[in-house]
C-alpha cells in the first residue's frame, strides 16, 4: 500500500509559497468561500444629500429613497494540478539527493506554482483595473506617469496608506534614471516590509516583479490589498512511496485558487501599459472583414 507523506511537507510547503509569492502584498482574504464554489457579494448604494427644509412638514429631510443594492458574483475557476514520478532505478543510478522527492516538490513549487499564481493574479488586476494608462515610457516621463496613476486613485478618495505597486524591472530602471524621481531607491532593512520590495515612489511601496509574471506591456500596477480577495481553497501536495504499479515515488499536487476585484473598488487599481492604446474599433473591423 502506498504511503502518503504529505503531512510531513504540509507546513513547509505552505511557508515556501507564502514566502515566495510577490502578489500577496496586494491581496486579502476577506471573502470566505467555505464549501461553496460561488459567492455573491452585496453592496448597498448611498443616498443623495438634500437641503434641509424646516417648513416642509413631514418631508423636512427630503423625500426618502429606498437604497438600491448591487450584487457581484465571484466564482472560483483556477483548479491546477501536476504529477510526476521518480523511478527507483533512476534514483539508484543518480548521485545522492539528485532525485530526492522532497527537493523535487519544493523545486516544482518555487519554479512553477509560485510564478503561476503571481502571473494569474497580476493578469486579473490589470484586466479589472479601473484606471488604465497607455504611454510610451521613457526616463523622462516614468516618474510623472507613476504619479499620474497614483493621483487618479487618490482622486477617487481611496486610502493612501497601504498601497503597493508591482513594477517591472524595466520600469524601475527608467524610474531610477528619471531626474524627477528624488526618493531613495534602496531601503534600509528595517523598512522592507514586503517580499521583493526595493523602494518607494510617491509614498507607494515598489515591488519588483520579473517580466514573465506580468501581462504583456504592463509596466506597473498600483493597488491596495482591500481591493482584491485572493482565496486559496485547496492546496494539497502528496508524496507516495511505491504506489501500485510504480517502483519509486509518485508526487501529486492540487491547487484551487482565484482572485477577484471588488466592483466598488476597481478605481483603486491603476495599471500602466508601455505603449499606445490598442484601437479596438479598428481591430473589430479587421476581424469582421476577415470573417
């Protein structure tokens, strides 16, 4: 009978993932899915301000209006898995430790799972952002463009404290060369609070993100963790020794996760694309002609 050694690795694996994810600083766990695949989030609208009229009898405060509500449906979609084997004969013919199942699992998590989670989260944040900027970025306009995006969020009256910016290394390089950027780009160790944090700009923590984890042409994403719940419903990794039909080790992994952006908080997310805004009307006409 196969021996399931997942328990031995459970706490270690969870720690590796939390330590390695860059996107964690911009997400929250505020939505509880429990045993459901779909959760509906209700939001109440607000009432308009009226001019108080002491002579209006029973309508001194104005005419009462029933508050409307909006419903956002969040359905989890990301069910990802992997599996691989380490044959006993290959392990016997390899140097000690090369085909170690525990090390192979950790490598899978660090090099495949963590980048995949970050990549998906950043793609959703960029797609759902309420503020989108398209600009050919240079060392002369990088800082001004960042401030423009950050100001757009501030003008929507969202909290300033706690914002984070996920930036490509190429944008960070432009930022450092921008004469208008005067803040320190290297932080003292006691000021580094997020994984990957390299500095701050306009009061926003800068987190360096490898190019391959960001959507195409995205230079930076500014957000606040209150905007995006990122539930992880299931995170299961198993190491089986000598399961039926296999002489050696079978490793399996299952990850059930997702990320959402609250409809009422989309304007607290800003994304900057390095380049011109795509002409969607022209693309639609081309597709029609080709069809």
